[in-house]
C-alpha cells in the first residue's frame, strides 16, 4: 500500500476500509532521530515525547476542544484516536477532500499554483476569525500543515498538523487572556509564512 502523502515525520495513508479517513504512521526511528537532533535542554525527555502522533493526541485534548463549541471542528480534521495497524500505531483522522473528491492539496501548494485568489483570501480570513473565536491553540501555523477542502462549493481551510501549544508556554492552556495573545501571534506568523510562500 502506498502513502498518498508524506510529511517530515509521518506517512499518510487512505484508510483501507473508510475512504474518508486518513491513517498517519510515524516513520520508523523518526522519534529517535528527532530526539538526537534536539537541543540539549530537550534531551531529558523520553523518545516517545518526540513522536508526532502523541503530540497530536495531546493537541486534540486541549481545553478549547473540550468545550461544546458548535464550530470547533470547522477548520480541523476530526480526530478519531490512535489505532494499531500492521505497520505500527497510527493517528486516525478525517481525510479532507476537494470538490472533485480528490485528496485536498496543501495551502502551500495552492498558493504556489494559483497565488492569492479572492477565494483563498476569504478562506484564510475565515480561518483567522475562527481561531480568534475558539482560541484553539496551534503551534506555528505553516501552509504545508493546512489543506484546502471544500464546503458547499466554497474553499475551506483545515488544519491537519501542528495542533497544541508550544511547550514552553503552559500558561496559555489555562488563561484566556494569554491564549488570546498567543493566538494573535500565531495568526501574524501565519501571514508571514503565507507571504513567504507567495514570494517563492
Ligand atoms: N487529514 C488529511 N487530509 C488530507 N491530507 C492530509 C491529511 N493529513 C495529512 N495530509 C497530507 O499529508 C502531509 C503530511 O501530513 P502531516 O500530518 O503534516 O505529517 P508530518 O507530521 O510528517 O508533518 C500533509 O502535508 C498533507 O499534504
Ligand atoms: Mg506536517
């Protein structure tokens, strides 16, 4: 079976039984290499703490996602948990597709191909409003960790990787005040990364 995509750390497969689910398997030995390359102050952490699937699990367990917010999944691939597969444990998530039912492309690819169209501008601003409203915490929001899905003919952005907060800021997990500052900063950096992609 071939992965449909591969990130820096995980290989992504279409679920063999459910066409709208994605299975992400950490590339073997990847967590160990990440640990070896980490700065000295992170060396005390266990190898497991470098596994992206466990990071993802924590990201989805954050406070903002425990609330019964009506739109909390609007810009996220839904998470179904960690499952065991024949090639290791996998993170099972909603597979995002475009209006032709193809697997959605990343925002990075979209920008490189089509540039800043009116449709994508609107989709980016929707994502921004949603981040401010829900205060869902993400690590840096990178265009290759967002995919461009479809909702009733409109483009809709979905974050597929990088959920959670940067580990050195535990306060943002408990305080709305600090979460707001944190989210604003992530939005600013997201625009910076988008402009970087546009200038490529
Ligand atoms: N739920 C999803 N729906 C559609 N495409 C996805 C999904 N999850 C991942 N992808 C694709 O797979 C690539 C790698 O996934 P990602 O979760 O970013 O892995 P990594 O942890 O290795 O960075 C993404 O850049 C994207 O192209
Ligand atoms: Mg990624």
